[in-house]
C-alpha cells in the first residue's frame, strides 16, 4: 500500500510476502482436491495438514484440534452455535459473554435466543476489563459456554483469560476465547490458560483473507455450522481453501517466532503516537486499559469530532485508521456498544478512532501522522457548531 | 499438474491462469479491508463489487442478488438453513429435495429436522431424473423450500429445472438450485428458469477454492448462517476473501463466454472415452441419463471391481478420476446414496467411477486413459475371487 501511512492493522493486517509466496504453488500447480483418492490430492492434503500443525503450534494446541474456517467471524459463530448451541442436547441453554465482544459473538448469541437460549452479558469496568469474579457468579447449572475475548480490537484491552479459564475449568463449563485481535500480537497458550476453544483469523496473523480457525480441545463437542462432506473431520464441510490455509499456516509460524519481540518493537512507536498527540491536541482521551493492552494499539475518543469524519479526512492525507469496528457498513455508523459499555457518553463515543500499528511502521510515519491528526482535528472542530459555542 | 491425465474436474477444476493472475494485486498490494472508510479499502471494495457483477452475469441475476460464501457447500447450507429455515417464521417447516442431491443439501435438511422440519426426498428414475410432476404433488401448504440440483456431479444427469421452476413459482414456493456442478458447464438463467436461489462454486468455474456464491432473488428472505458484521448486506458476516472473490469473478466472466462452445469441445472427447471403453472392456455400464447430462461427464459402474480400488490403481498410472462424490474421507467409502437411488444394487454401486473431462484434455490423453482403465480393471478382476468364480 505505497504512499499510505497504514495504522489500521486491526481492520486488515498487511500480508507477509512469505505467506503469499507460499500460497502460489497451490493456486497454479497443486490445485487438486485434498480428499481426492489419487495423486493430485496428495500434496494439497499434506499441505493442509502441515498448516494445521503450524496454527496449532502458535497457540499450544494439538493439530487435530484445529478446524479451518473462512474467517474469524465464522470461527466465532461456530464456537457460539456449534459448542454453545450443542449444550441444548444436555439441557444447557445459558451463555455468558462480555459487553465488549465482537459483533460476531453477540449476534451469534442472539441467533440462539429463539431456540430457548439466554445470554448473560457481563459488564466491564471503565478500562474495558471483565472481573473474573463476575464470570464465577454468572455461572449457572445450565451454562453451556462462556465466551470472552482475549483482547478487544476496538479498545485494545487484554482480558485475564488464565484467571477466567481456571474458573470455567473448575466449573466444567467450556471457555471460548475470541483471539482474532490477540493472536499474533500476544502469546497465547490454550493449555496453560485452560481455554477450550479459540478463534483466530489468518489475516490478523499476516496471512491471506478468507481463512480462519477454531481450535477446539479434544472432547469438546462441536455441531457443524456447515454440513455436508467429511472435511475437517466432519466438523466443517466444503472444499478446503488450500492456498489460503497454506498462507495462514506460514503466517502463524512466522508470528510465533516473533510475537515475544513484537511488544518491544511496537511499544515505543505507540508511546510516540500517544505522546505526540498529547503534546499537539487537547480534549481527547485514550480508551481501554492503560497498560494491559495489545501492543501497537492506541484507541481514543476525540471530543467535538466524529470519528468517521476524522478517519475520512485522514485518508485524504494518506493516513489509514479506523473509527471503531470496521465490520459495519461505511455509512451506518452508530456509537459502538463497546464504548458505551465503558461508560462513555454517546457524544464522546462517536468520536472514537482506533490506531493499529504493525511491525512495518516507522518513527517518521508516526511523527507525520501526529501532525496530520492534529491538523485534521483542528480543521473539523473549526467546522463544528458545538465546538465553536464552547470556545 | 504435469504428467497426470486429469479426468477429475468434478472434484477440482484446474484453475484458469487468468483468474489466478487477477487475484495477485489483492494479495500483494490492495489487501485493505473493503469496509474500511479510508483509501486502503477503496480498490478492494470496488473489486468485490465488480466480481459480484461478473458472477451475476453468468446466471442472469442482478449483482445485488449475489452473496459470496466460502464454498458451494456453504452456499447450499445457506440456502437450506437460511431460506428453508426462515420458513419456520411463517409456520412453514416442509422441505422438498431429490434423492440425488449433494451431501451438503441432504445433511442441511437433516440439521433442520430437530427444529420441527420434515423433508420429502423425491425418488428419481433409473437415469437419475426427477419427474417435475412429483414436485407438484409433493408441495404442501407448509412447504418452505424446494431444492433440486441443476446437475449431479456424481451421475451427470441434468434436471428439468425450468419445468420445476414453473411449478414452484406458480405455487409461490421458493426454488433453490444447487448448480455447483452445472454452472460453467451448461447455460443457466435464473430469470428464464424461475429459480429463486442458486448455489455455485468458484473452483468449478476455474477460479480459486475457498469461494462460492448463493444467488438469491430479490424479495426472498435469507437468515444468515454467519452472523456478525454487515458484509454482504448483512447476509454473511466476516472479512471478505477479496483475492478469492476477484478470481471467481474473472473465472465466471471467462466461462460465460465459452459455456455454449464447451459441449462441442467435450462431447467428442467424452464419446471417445465411452466408445473406447465399450471396445476394450466388458461388464460395465454408464450411469445417469444417456443424453441429458453434463458435457465432459462420464460416470459408470464396473462389475467385480471396487471404484475406490480402480481410482487408486489409475492414480499409480497417472490418471486422475473419482469414485463418486469426493467429499468423503479417503478411507470411509460406502455405496453412494445417489447410485442406490437409481436402483443399482449395492455391489454394482460400489464399482462406481466418475470421469470429469475439462477443456484441457486431448484425444491422446483419452486414448491413453482407455488403455490404462482396461488394463487396471483386468488386473483388479484377476485378483477378485467373485470374478474368478463367475468366469
């Protein structure tokens, strides 16, 4: 994306050239059906299994526990409907989630409600953290699934997953963790954290779009979302996206070796952005937790400015950022449920902007972005009748 | 796939180099999120919309009627569960399908049965054809959806979709057509055939795997299978597989201009294969309809031979074919429900082999394949105690 200062890695991570290169043989040459009982299926089948191992290794799982999907959203749907929904067979129709989950989690829960399910939506504190004790007290004898994100792509806050995992494991209730924003950015180990199911996305690891995975601990029952053939051990039917899976696998392997060093690379850049804004701009504040947050993530609300307008103005100046969760229509912006859950007023929540730095950003880009953000906020405020009245 | 005589285009179509080339900019450069409200999303968004038009044009639909999925199987699931399942809201819980549908159709119906749905599975004649009058008589006041394939990938038989469409449209019941095997091989027009929803697969058009589409007529309600963001007009959430969608779009455009000429290219090759086998081999017969069938498709049952064993033996000699539907585990082969529906005995049905020719095959390849098929059948029969007893 030449010429753009790209600070929107939460919406889409720039793909790693190695991952894209690894896909090519499976687009041009080894394009057979992995289930074909002849030689054309051999290499694609082996490649899918190799990628399964690479994704499993990233999160400390067994390769057989990886179910490839087409996106993180599909993985989240499969977790809620396929694991949570399967609770109905044992008379369990209660779900526990947090107020800051991704729309694919919250709307999957709503999709189960006509089938007799109820959802407990746990509140968060002003930093976006869920108190693990609240998970404990929300558990009932009919809880089918607890689903808590590892980190919010919108406010950056990391959750105390290991503490929550200890509670759910003790209660014998499966814990699903939406790690779409977190995986590749912070270390995650499903065994150590007592996670029963985990969603991740190829794109967020630096692989191609069109692939994701749900990692499900052995022994946890998953009802398929897509029925048909016996692909993915009959847990997700359909011709495998072999090139995409190969790209995701390699991206997982690459980020695994780098994830511990990522914070030391991105923290100074993120501080530079935050400090630069503090020095050049008034009437804004960061959202989410001050320290327990994703590396490279700076989310904020800017008073007297609409986030969407600021993001569009920045785009004209060559800076890419997000105005909250990108999984919405360009024109249908409303105040985000996650930000309202932090206790922010509607007017402030509408001024939300998210910067997602990535390993390719430079100090020079950050300095330039600070100048352009300050310029555009000043310009937009000059047009705002509310701001004029106030000053 | 150099060195292989590839006669398994039903399992996986060799991708078109033009489609693979068209994907590249969206893997390496224009990888932004199409929903991002900044410049990085502009080109991906425009490319998805362009591809939507290309897919729509292939089947005579409006671009807004195209919902991209990750596979033909997902499209079939979305049709049955999302359109059929939505019938529950109007008290309609009756589905009509045929006995020769793909596993993704039949198992999606079964998935709705615990929710009060019943499925009428229409029989076929010995050529695999559904009598449209049977659709008429199966319709009830509570029929939510009729789903009949355009053609079987397993037995090649084409169905009288336009006749069925006239019946379902008159009855005001939506008709879904699984056109995964048919689209790109025979002309299809959703308006002329009165089809309300149609599934197709990128791979079968010569595009990359990991993409499919459900084309849904305006006004037909679809409940999403994957909830979350507002992608695909809120009918299918998740980050779009932009490169895959672009590849599917170009493949659709290419096959659209060639589909009418395909039969004249493939019919002589298919006849050459059939006639060659007739001259060199005894105790086999073609399955499916003799004339109303997919171009390039020859399906057969070979007596005293297991289809799976023959396909594996052929693979060792460099010929790729299928032993029925490929969407099953390599080791879990059972007699196919479709073949049993034709009235074939179990023992014959186990000898099923499917040859799916494609535009790249040559007469020389066919002649060589005939020799190798005859050789391997002879060899396998020599090992068969049943065949020895009989002769």
